[in-house]
C-alpha cells in the first residue's frame, strides 16, 4: 500500500502511522457525560469507505486526513489535517 | 557554580574510519564523506504566517526558500525544504546563525539551532544509486530525482533529510543526508553494510559541497 502525501508525494506505507477514525469531534466543554464517553471510547467498525487520520512520521511529519475503503484499501482522497502546515490554517 | 567548557565534536567521530571499506582491488564505487562544522537552523512558520515568512526569507536570502521538496543554493547558504512551511538553513562560518536569523524572522517563525543536532553525510560514486536503492524507497532515477530535489524520508526507520546537490566536476551525482546526531552512528553502519560490496572510500571534510 502506498499513500500520496500532499506535501511529499507517493510514499510507502512504512513511513506512515495510523491513528484511526477522523469523524469524532471533541464535544463542547459543557457536553453530557454520555457525549464525552462516546467521543473518547466508542468507535464504528466500518466495512467500507472510512475517513481516517494518518501521520507521515517517516517523512514531513504532517497529519493527514485520508478516505480509505477498509475492504479494498483503495484510497480516494488525501488532504492535510487541520493544523498541518502553518499556511493551511487561518490563511 | 562550576564552569563548563563544551567542546563540540562529530557524532561520527568514533564510527568514522578514513580509508577504504569493503571490496578491495577495485575502484571504490562509493565515496562517503562526512561534512563537519556547519551551521544548521530549522525555520518553521508560525500559524498563519507562512506567506509573511516566505517574503521575509526571500528578502534575507536573495531568493525564495523552497515551498516544495527541493533544495536551493543561495550565494552563501543552502535552503532545504523539511516539511510544509518549514525549511533548513545550512551554511558555514556563522553566516546564518540563531543570533542573526532569529531577529530577521521574529514573530513569523520559530527557529531551532540544529548545528550540533544533526550529522551531514555526502554520498557519491559510480554505484551511489545502486547502494541507496537498498536503503531508500524513493525513485532516485536522474530524470525523477534531479539536482536540487529534496525529500523528508526514512532509512532503516530513521528520519533523514535527503537532497541532491550539484553534480561533481566529473558529472556524477551527489546525495546529501542530514540525520539526527543520535542516529548517525547507526545509519553510518547501515550505509557501510550496504556499500561494502562496491568498495567505499571514506573521508571527512570541513567544506560544504
Ligand atoms: Zn509527507
């Protein structure tokens, strides 16, 4: 499997680390205990297209947001995660 | 308080033995040179300051710092891409050190002195691509990885900054590697193992290529 890093180009899987589901959003500070529990612990186990966070630690050290089919490993989109590269945020 | 005097020395001082390593009776296929005594500053744009930093860098160096994986040569420094909105400034004799660069990029970038935190290794020779193919997963074909190409990648699970410098006078390619000082010795041994069959001519130099 190879991933096309938006900053580095096509690289082998070994340069990347998998974090997991990119969908969960941190609940507001006054959110219920259930909402926080869901955010911290509960994950969908998706057989199909999934949005994921990956880290290009063996390369440019950027966080990436990747759309991958967990059945075929087909990657359809790769984009910088929020905060990757100073110019990408608030610019 | 006790007085300390710090004598800087190369992280490869123990491992590097000048002379020929590996295959004998053939012209060495690999020329392996450690470059010592350089100044290296990491420049990372602050959040939202990428464009302003690019402008300030251009004013400071007389040319734009690379915003894609490339290395560019100014009249007295090499600017090497090291990630989005960040680059390394490689120079000698204190031309670009923290005390001069930090004020120039104040408020725009975070700077970090890497002069004694990295080892710089230059690799060339007739067999250089064959040897590097054992260590890197990048395509180093001359048409793909041209003079000035750079990459943040890994060798043997060790992060390195790689770039292709100007060709030697005989037209042969030169690849430069920056590696964290604490991983330098490990990478050095890996390189010696990979190149042994071609014969390696080992040197060190105080000159930036
Ligand atoms: Zn990358």
